[in-house]
C-alpha cells in the first residue's frame, strides 16, 4: 500500500488506504472480512530510473498515468545546464516519481511498469 507523496494526500486516498487496511485485517483473520474492491495489477516489466549525477529533476508524469514507448517522462538538468532526457522504453504506467526538484547522484527519479495483459 502506497499513496500520496512527500507528505501530501487527498481524502479519497485516505479512504482507499483505510479500505485496504480493513481488507488486510480480514485476510489475516483479525477483523471482519471485507471484499477486495479492486484487483491487483501484476507487472511483467519494471524500470527504475536513477540520477547519474546531481541535478534538478523535472518530471512530466504523475503516478498511475500511462506512458507510451518513446514518450518524454522527465529531464534531469545538471548545474552546468546539461540536460538528460528520460523516455519510456515501453508502453506502461507510472508507478512513482521523485517530486523534489533537487536530486543527488544515484537518487530515484521515476519508476514505471508494463502490466501483464490477460
């Protein structure tokens, strides 16, 4: 369970988190069983992009948004103005991104995955 980002949240995220806790309690047998309202999504491929150097991260996507192969996901600009573009390697969905402007070398930038198609 992961919702929100950087300490920010919305009331619908709080309600969904509470629902997930009740579902987990029911699964563990320590609370009333609650039907699972949304199925899990399995991913067949995941990509985690990391900063190769210190810089400023400009992300163009949000969690749960779709991405298409070749689409610009964001860019990293170093202190000298050199830009590195990050493009999707496959069609998928954004899992999370770093929302802070400043990032350190090796820091997470964005993660996206390709769901299994059944």
